[in-house]
């Protein structure tokens, strides 16, 4: 039996994988809007390929593609994904993740997220019934640990953590909030304490915000945990887009979401900085979410190569550190760019002189 997630985190740094729904939507296997993971049944080869690309890029965890795979989410507003059944989707996702994890030394995590039942004011019992159904599938499939991710209400996340804790597996919990707090006004530092008290072993933030914003939020979580005398591992899985203009709902409120986010895409060099700042903050589960592609995750692995025992990921075979491969280019001025100094200090233009640097995010309050 290999080392579990908590043992690996005690010993060093874990690199997460990236955002599946956005990456597979771009490839034509996920519908933007519902963002449900029926591709695990309808296009398993596409899911396997993306898992493989993240494994090659250095991911130590294959998140089972079970995001938004609660029965209510799969059927809400006439979503046809429900015809496959929540259990079938969750179990199929676990098998695909395990197949690829076994091609390396990766762990697999069963994931669950916020539900329409909670958004519509459902009872704790009704909401936890959905979480239980997913947890049962993960237990049956023998996942290595569980991730409760993308919650904007700390209360619902705690309900998910409570269900997951009963499996006996390690539980990670990430809210999609910034340093201001959750959507009910619970301070971010307090959210972390509540998640810890609900049983979460690994606590942090995923999605909705860029690395700088996520790190500022996790800094608040770290402060809250320390003041409460609670020792927990920290996790960050930010967006692969820059969102300094986002307000409390993050990229969902930005007018460019979801089909014109490209100008905000992080460079691989932004990811070097993110990885280093996360590591220096004490984060040991350094992952990624929507907008992160495998080459971004490779940059995290390359930045932390020393901390990870000097081993580069397979995908670095064709990518010398800091663009060293450009030394083979035909043009001398391109060869001159084969350096850390050049890429670390470049301020890339967007090529869109008519476009603003910031948008005017909408500010709604309800999710239904
Ligand atoms: N682990 C998941 C995280 C997805 S976060 C998705 C945000 C969707 C926002 C929305 O509902 O519009 C993944 O890899 O896709
Ligand atoms: Zn995301």
C-alpha cells in the first residue's frame, strides 16, 4: 500500500491537476453552463487523455471527473446528463482516474461540490443525501481521499465534509471565495476554522480567482487556523486566468466569463511565481483549476523541482527549463530569449489596443 495523501503532504509538496470542465469544454466534450461530467461515460477516451496529460505534466493527484455530479445537478433545468445516473457517472470517473493514476505513482480523489438543492434552500438532510450518494460511489471504487470543492457557502461545505469524514478517508475542502469571506459574510479565517472543526484535513481555496487572490485568501485561512491552534495542511487550486478586477463571485461575474477569458490566461512564467509564493506561504498541496492546462502544471513542477527531489515531469522532456530549447532556434534574436532573466521580466502585451485591462464585473447576490 503506497503512501496516502496526508503522509505525502507531511513529507513534501503535492502537485494537483488542472481544470477539467473548462479544458474539456474547449475540446467539445463538456457543455458550458451545466458543466457536468457526463463525458466520463460519453467520451471516456477524452477524459483518459486529459488525465494522462496532467500526469505527464507532474500532477500527483488525478481528481476523478465527478465535478457537479450530484443527482440534482445532473438533472436541473432539463440537463440530459441525468439519464446516465449519478452513481454510474461517479463510478465511471473513478475507474478512469485510477487507470491513469496507475500509469504513474498518482493518487485519485473523489470530488463533490455545491448543489442546486442547497441553493434552493433545501434541508441539511436533503443536501447531505446527495453527498452521501457520491461518497458511497467513491468508497465502493476505493478512492484514496476526498475533495469537497467549489463551495461559496461554508455551511454547505461543512455538510459535505461531515459526510466525507464518515468514510474514514482524508478530506480536503476548498471554498471558491476570496479574503473577504464566503457569500454569507463568514470571514475567510472563520471559514477555515469551521471546515477544520467539521473534519477537513486539508483546507484552502479553489477556482473563481487568480493565484494572487487565492493566496491572499489562504493567507487569511492560515491565520485563522493558527489563532485557533488548529494544524491543517493548506491547498490552493486557483484559476489559470488573471482576475484582479473580480468581486466576491470571482470570474463568474466577469463579463468575459466563460467564452472570452483567453486574454487573461496565465503564462507558464506566472505559474512559476504562483508555485513559489504558494510554497513559501506553507501551502503543500499546490494545484490548479479552470483555465489551467497541462503546460501550466508542468511549470509548477519545474519551479518546485528541487523541493520534489530533483525529478522533472515527463512533459519536461521537450521543455528545457526557462525556454532553454530556444537555443536551437534559427533566429539569433530568438535564441537570445533562452533565459530565465528574459522570461521572468517580460511584461507580455495583449495585442488588443482597443480593449481595457479591467472589466466591470456584475454584482449579483443570488445563485438559484
Ligand atoms: N475539479 C473541477 C473544478 C471545476 S470549478 C468549475 C467552476 C464552474 C463555474 C460555474 O458553475 O459556472 C474541474 O476540474 O473542472
Ligand atoms: Zn474551477
